[in-house]
C-alpha cells in the first residue's frame, strides 16, 4: 500500500480497536532476519510490514515485485498523528532517554494539540520490569503505542508482549524521537530523494558504521540471489 492507503487501513484498525503490530521494514532488519531465525519470525508474523528503507523499494523493483512507494516510519508516525489530531486519538511513547522522551512529547503536543498523550516511559528498563511497563500501558489504554528502543530488542519486545499490550497500533520508531526532540536533524529532502538518508544519519553518528555494513551486504545479496530467482521464473 502507499502512504494514504496505509493510514486508511490503520485508521480502520484503531476505530475497530483491533490490535495491529506494524514493522517498518528496512535492509538492516531483513539482514538480521537472515542471521537470526527468531528475529525473522518476529518480522514474518507482523500484521503489517511497510517498506521503510529505500533499499527495500529498490530490491522490490529489481525483483519485479514493486511496491507502490516508500512508506518511511518517521513519516507514517506523523501521518498517524495528523489523523489522530482530528480524531483525538491517544498516544503512549515508550523508549529513548528520559530527556529525549520529554522533549519529543512536548514538541509533538505542540504540533498535534488534538492528540492526547496519555503516558510515557523511557527505554531503560530490564526484563524484570516488563510487567510493570505493560501494566502502565494498559492503564493508559492508548490508541497508538510508539516504541523507540534499540534495533535488537524493539521489534522482539513488541512481538513478545503484543497480546498483553492489546493496543490498536503498536509500532517501532527507532531513532525518531531523537529527531523529534531536536537532538538530531532529519536528513534534508535531497538525501531522502536520493535514498541515502542513512548516510546523513551516519555523518551525525559515525559510531553506527558497523550497523551500516549490512547495507552493502543486502545490496549484494539482492543482486546475486535476486538474479537467480528471476532466471528461474
């Protein structure tokens, strides 16, 4: 689906109070899924996977299974909040540091005054604290739960607890709160159009280079294995 159809679909799920786990798929996630069967299961069992990364859009086009457009997680989050501004949806923010979390919520509350921010919790909690975190989210009863934790545990955590959480839309947003809070800047439009938003992020956070090594590996795998698939058709 394109962005408009995705927002429409999720709006219907929220209005019907149907729990929906959304994954914003990118090449780093897909490569992690190849290395870790459990992580792959987490991705495969999501209710909705959107093509977040430009690499995913490129790969789909190369394999003659093109998607309608890139649906970036950052943009999808804001489109949902825009809809929520009109419908007075409620939101719970989970993840990042306390300072970033509070700044991000304040900025979002100013931008979307019709949205009710009913709870927040930083991402620094242990497995033993999961029950307390889940209980707080259930008490808040949000329409949207945005989770901003590390790539290694964000999607698995949501998948593990989705039934207990029972939130209409549960979605990982990675480092979005860093940008929303003002801690980091989002890549300029030119970088986004060229599909190298990752490069701008790397310039701001060079320590992420190891994680970014998955990108050329993904491209090589698509070219090598994708060509084999196309020849078999």
